[in-house]
């Protein structure tokens, strides 16, 4: 028979959707404990940075990851974050539920971008007060090709301009998701301006992209996506 401490431990994990429990409710899990040291190292580096920051600073990085709702025992205020409700529970802590209005949507067209040489440089750019992932993306181009880029047969990647910001009005962009599975995404997009299609999905060189049937490069965006 399990001890009371084990029983209460599992009850606590259910209360806070710990580990991968959220996935049972179809809540995407990006940040988690790396038990076997096989997780995406870019995401783990981003998570460790987020853990060290104060809550108002966390929001920029969480927004780039597409985090729309936050549940925490921390009582904080930050631009673009709205309190939804308090959630009493059987512990001595009160959970606070927040809505993050700055979160990146699952599919985005972004017309303002800059280049970063490393994940650290990208995160520094993302921590600037005026950074908003909905309108600006930090693009990272590797200095040397990885194994998968050399031998995986993907499209070649050229460095973007160091900083580009669209001026004037671009008109309304159009995005329609046609198909979405666990391993593929098909969208129709239209824009009057040069733009990047930005997805808050963890970056892997093995992803393949095609635009109008032709192979297209995939770049690392916002440090880990």
C-alpha cells in the first residue's frame, strides 16, 4: 500500500497538471523537466532562462512560446496579462489564473525582424522592453551547418538582413490553416509585405518546408522555435 506522502504527491501533481498530465487534456507541453537529458536543448536553455527571471520579464519569452494562459501561486502584474480568477485548492497556496494577451498565435505572419548570432543574443533581444513576438521576430542563422543541414537534404539557408522593420501600412494579411496534425501543418497565407511565417513550435533541423510546391528554408526563430 503506498504511503500517504506518495498518495498526496500524486494528488498534488493532478492539481497543478505537473509533468505531462496537461497533455491528457490536450494542452500542449513545451516546457518540462528533462528527466532523461534527451529534450530539445534549445527549449531547455530557454526554460532555464525563464526560471531565473522575474515574472514581468518572463512574459516576453513565454509569449514567444505561444503561452496563452498562466497558472501560478505568484501574484504579479505585467503589461498584457489579465487576471482571470483565483483558484483555491487543498494546499496552503492560492493559485492565480492569468490570460496572456501578448501570446503568439499558432500561425503568424511577422513583417519586422532582426538577426541574432546565438540563442543568448536572441534572448537578449527578446528581453528588450519593446519586443512583441506578435509583430517582431528574432531570426538566428547558424554560423556553420549542422549534421542534418549537411546531410539531410534540406533547403539551403541564407542569412537574413541584420535588421528589417516594415514601414507604412502593409494592409491586412490573410492566414488560413488547411490541415494540422501532430507532424504536419498546411496553411494558406497572403501578405502585401515581405514577411516571415512564424510558428511557436520547437525548432528542429529535420522539419521540411515547401512554399507553392518548392522547397523553402526553415530558420530558427525567437531562440528556440
